[in-house]
């Protein structure tokens, strides 16, 4: 049927679909209440076919965009579209039922035109707090999922336009900042509604059958283009191993991630046999997160000009040993799975580092440092603010790594100093690039950053979720490793304490937390670095010596 659709119409509709997803994303960010969303951009929107394949994605967070795929699959099983009504909205966050971790709550809305379902509109937001044992709901010392917050199975948040008030009251009762929580949910509803409205306008220009034919043609085209690019990679099995510092509970035990990537014709298979058994702490990663990491890596080694949709992911197969950190069994904790997802993506790319060096850079710092700061305001109200602090990316064959940027399946922003200081009684005394933190090479690794927090009033509970305190980011093609991360607390009484890579602790007025994130690995022989680039780094304060 796709032959009946001329290529101009296909391209016009494709761009329209991408525009709809990005308008949903803009609505989501502009309507949300929590700083981690409106400033940190930790939310995503996308459209799906009625069969549950990704139709288009906003320019947002790859982890969210890919983990929405199993969410939609679960919800379609629970609520068949044949029984759906216009105005229905479904909700889910349970990682063992298709979600990713509890703070990431997904809403999915069926979209109708002339009484027929034509697509699905979806939005996922990282909620600032969903309950659990620590403010911010990412306790690094959790040992079971019940400690991490409220679990939401597949449910109807709205039934034909009528909000489920009982469910909303239950959720509000289990979070620390109920108004902000509900405000962010309403922003997700608004984003899904925008998607539904715009899809309805698109459907007015094409009848139902033509529109479904266009959708199928777009997915098939992306699949063909992706398979063609995979055929350009030499067949073979390529392995890579990395280690997380620890699991947050057994602090002296590195956590092994091992992958064998097999390219066979136009197939892309990732086998995680040999990866660590599931751990006691919350760095386990359910299969949806592994799929997100591998989908990201697959897109990175093919062609960025291929339109991203479900067709791109059809060549992907996974082997995930049961009971391992990439396929944990309930009730293993999973709240800190972002660090694991990033390292999985890094491993898959690292396995292909030698075979496609023009596409894969040196290892990135891939430390997405999460700081959750929680306490009480003077009026007794709870506050929780999450700060997201990035590290340096790995250098590539053509350029230095990027300083302080999120890599490997994440795409958020640190909170601006002014936004954080306005919201909580904490002052940022220093924020800048960390000199000499990028690995040496013909092209040096990206720099990490230095950021210092000082508590002004009241006690603040801090959840520190770092990485790369142990194993640094490796270089490539003769490049050197980047600097490891580190953090210290300077107490008001003059004492200094070293912060391990994962910790939950309390800061009191006058205490200061200083963090230094990891640098990316270098690429190529350091002796071949251009002298002018070395001089520029020194003059710009990125290097402490020439």
C-alpha cells in the first residue's frame, strides 16, 4: 500500500509528526512545576502507532523515549484499544510491569478520529518525589523496591474524560510535595492533549486508512535505512567490559557490565552474559532500561539522518541473563538505574570502538551526578530539589571531547544557580570547569566541572549518586584516561570528610559540599596534539600548565 503515497506527502507528514512531538515536549516543560523538569528538562514526549511502535519522538531524553516502548506495550495489553474511549488516559511507573524506575511516571492517551483510534500520545516525567525512604526517591542504599516510593500498576488516570480522583488522592498522600506532583501530572496530561489535538488535525487531511499507510511506510523506510547502515559494519562479535564503582550498599565491590555485540549482516545483537548478578543496592536495571541503552547505541553507530522511529529498532536483539543486573528479579531495587544504563550504552559503543573508530569516541565520563537536596522550610513544608551535574565526553577522531555535557542516553541540564538558590536555602559558592580533567590525546577528553554548595538554613538531607570515583573513562587509539570524580564535605567546624561515590548524609548550616565530576577519555597519541590547542587550553584555564 505504501507505493500509493508519494514521497513528498511522506516527508511532509514525517516532519509534521516530529513537530507534534516537539510541541508536546514544549508544553510539558513549560507547564511543569518541579525544577528538575522546567529547568533540568527531565521529561519526554512521543507518539506511537496503534500497534505500539514509536512513530515520532521529541528532542528529549533517550532513556525516556525508549522505555516508553515497553510501557505502551504493557498498557495496550491491559487496556485493548477496542475497548478504549476518547478521553482515556493510562498511567504506569512500576519497573517490573514495563516502567523504568518509580520517579519516571508515564501517561499514555489513545487518539481518536471519527470514532477510530489512530495513534497514541505519550509523556514521561521524572517526578521530583514519589515517596520512599529519602527525599527525592532515589535512595542509594535501598535494598528493595518497596523503599523507593509509590508503585503504580497499569491504571486509568482518566476514564473518558473523568479524572480518577481516588487514585489521585492516594498518590498525593504518598509523596512529599503533593501540589507539585499533581502539577507535573497535569503538565503531562496537557502534553498528551496537545498531541491528540494535532494528530486530529492531521487526520482531517487524510482518511484513516491513508494515514495508517503513511505511518507504516515511515517505519518501514527507517528500518531499511538502518539495516543498510548495519551492513556497512564488518560482521563479527565484539566485546567490552566496564565497572560501576559499587552498588551503593556493598561499597567495596565493583559491579561488572560485560557485553558481546554481534553484527551479522543487518542484525544487531547484544549479549550480556558475564554481567554481574543482580546486586543488593539500587543499581539494577530492568530490561526496559537495557533496551533504551542499546537503542541509543544502535542509532549512534548507524546514521543520525535516519528519522528515528520504531523501524530503527527492529534489527535489535538482546540476551539478558535472568537474575543479573540487566534483568533483575522483583523486589530488587532499581532507582539508580540511570548510572547503569549509561554504562551499558558506553559498553555497547566501546565494543565497536575499534571497528568503527570514526563513529565511536573514547569513553565519556558518563557520570550523571544526581544530588537530591531535601528538608523543611520555615513554615514546616517539605522541599525537595534535584540537581543534575554532568561530566566530560570522550574525544573523537576529529575533535576534543565536549566539556561538561550529558552523554550516553541522557539529555538533561544542571539547574541554573539562580533557580536552585531561589527554591531552597542553599548557596552555590563556585561553579566552573575542572582543569586538567580530560584525558590527554591528540584530541583531549572533555572536562568535568567543579560545583560547591553551602547550606544557609536548617538541616538538608543529601542523596549523592555519583560514578567514576573508581574506574576512570578510558581513552581510545592511544589516548589517556580522564580524571576520576571526587567529592568532599567541609563542615562548619573545620572538619573535612570524603564523600564516597554513593551516600546519603546530612548537611547543617555552614557546611559545604564540593564536587568534581569526571573527565572524558582522550583520543589518539598525546604527542601529536597541536601546540596551538595546548596553548589555548592553558590560556582558557582548561589546563594548569602548557
